[in-house]
C-alpha cells in the first residue's frame, strides 16, 4: 500500500512545522511546502488531505478550492473566502485543537496512522542518495544528538562517501570522546578524531573571562576543522545538524539558514564545498532522537542531554587547568551516575557538575585541607529558555556529595544550586 501523505501549505509563520510534527506524531506522514506549490505538483504527491497554515500577523483570505478542488482541506489561521474549508482552526485554538486535527485526519481524510520513524529513516536515506549521487560529504561530528543522527543517516545512505571530523578539544566529559568513537566504529564511514586537547588548552591558558573562552574555542575549532578538511580535499557537500528549532531561532525565510551556534564561530571559510545539506532540518528534537534510535544509534547518544559546544570550559570557573578539568570530570561522572541510579534521569533535563574557582578549608582525617568547591546543577525545563532547579531528593544529593568528597581528590565541599532561570542561567558561565 502506498504511504498516506498529508501536505501542509505554508503561508508564513511558525505553525507549518509545528502542525507537521503533530500530524507525524499521530502516525501520518506529513510534509511542509510553500503555499506557491503548483497544483499538478500537489496532485503528483497524491495527498489524502491538505492543511493550509498561516501566522497570526496577517491572516490571508484564501479560496481553498484553488489548491486542490477534490481534497479535504483544513485551514489554520486562515480566513476562508469560499466555505472549501470545513475545518478551520484559529491560531489561538492550536493548543486545544488536537481533537479537530484528529477528526480531520482520520474521519475526513481517511488516515490510518501507520507511519513510523523507521519509514521516515528509509525515505530520508533514499532522498539523500538521490541528492548526493556519487558526491563526497563532510560533517563536523560533535557527538551531540543532532550531528550524530545526521552522521547515522548519511552513513546508511552513502557509506564511505561520508567523512566525519570529530574535533576532540579536551573539554569533553569523562570517557565521552571514546564513547563517540565506539558508537560509530562499526559504521562504514571515514571517521577522523583529532586529538586537539593540547592546542585548545594552550590557547585557553590564563584566560578567565567566559566570553573570551567561548571565542577562543570557536576560532580554534574552525582552524582545526579546516586543517583536517584540507587533507580530505574538495567535497561536494557540507552536512549540518540543523534542526527545526535552530531554523526558528535564526529567523524563517526562503533562503537556507546557516546554523551559527554561539559556540562555533560560523562556517569554515576554506572548506571547499558546493552545497550545504541539512537532512534533519524539518524535525524537532524529540523526533531527531526517535530517528536516531530508528537508525540504530545507541540510547546514550540518542538521549544525550544538551552539552555546550565549549564543553567543560564553561563549567570550570576562572582559569582552566588540567587539574581542574580532571576533578570536574570525576565529580560530574559521580553526580550523573547517582542521578541515573536513582531513576531520575528521564525527569531532569540537564544535570552536571561545575568546578568553582573557590577553595575552602576542611579536614580529612588529621589533616587540614584547602580544596575546591564543586557545585551541582540540575534543572527541569521544556525549552531551556526558562528553567527550574530540580527538586532532587536529599538522599540522592547526600549520596552524590559523600561520594564526590571521598572519591575525588581535590574537592573539599559540594553545594547544590537552587536558582531558577531567570535570573540565573543554566550554565555557570
Ligand atoms: P544557559 O546557560 O544560557 O543555557 O541558560 C541554555 C542552554 O544552552 C546551552 N549552552 C550552550 N550551548 N554553546 C552551546 O552550544 C554555548 O556556548 C552554550 N552556553 C549554554 C546550555 O547547556 C543549556 O542547555
């Protein structure tokens, strides 16, 4: 049986992709296209229904019959001029409109809801093969969810035509670099790990200002990446792990938006490529995770919590030294282990340790100590724009604190951060 498809024709505003995600979550394949899509192209896709979406700024007046006279059509944020639109949701009703959407999809369009993320993976792999042909693709693999899923998609689609560069800046968490390599070791791709810890730590020596740290790391990243890319030579495509929230953040327009993280200083200038490809651009984070699992990525990569590009540099307050990083890695590992052991991992969106630049007096046995203070941070959030501190049970905090001070040399005190965002940020720097 042919896969059922619903098309969304987008008249501007953010709702096209938001509704697309809802439709896909209900098990019906859905694509978003500009409202200028020609009738015969619409027809060729054989959709079971159309959804027209517009933003709330300038509600367009639309004669829906002009798009596809024979198809069921639903309008969202649209002002219909012919009644063609039997289902019409106001933008304000999007949150509560689940039942209307369901009725439209299943009762009116005859949807059966048998589409899955595995189907999406298969279809994306086919599309990528068609787009790339026998071209070469380069990807900066950070080990984060987005770039890992892109690597997995491309690996399935084009195998050895893909080269991934993983710049290990020496600011990863405990064992993380090895884990990333292990996750991809059986995939048929060229994966290059650049051990650049000395370079990065050298550049960061003596630097205490957070924004300067970020800038140095961003610039050095580009430099290392370019050097490795030059060894590979000309490629046809540069792949990016842009996901839909990045597209929204960068402003929605017709032109391809380049993901410019505040941690990575833009695109490398000297990498010779023809085109950018962004294969997960239409997906939201939870969909990207589901796609990763469907492609066979291990759970720890697919469910990885957000980790800032500058890594532990922004979790080691003040000057970054190898000693501080080692202490931080061990303390962070123990905290994460205790959260996971207590079964809290799924309920806390980000949890980690910070090494402060403060030392204080303590005692170990007969000896007076003067050691670092570790801060534990754990937050619950939906969008990372605002966040609440996680109400972790005292017993779990107690266990983490006891283990950290007894197992990690150089830590004399552990505190728990009980500040929400705003006014505090999630990271300490
Ligand atoms: P803040 O600290 O701003 O963090 O409340 C919000 C989210 O962004 C992450 N974050 C970063 N991510 N580069 C990144 O890629 C950065 O420089 C950076 N700073 C913060 C942070 O971990 C949290 O998820």
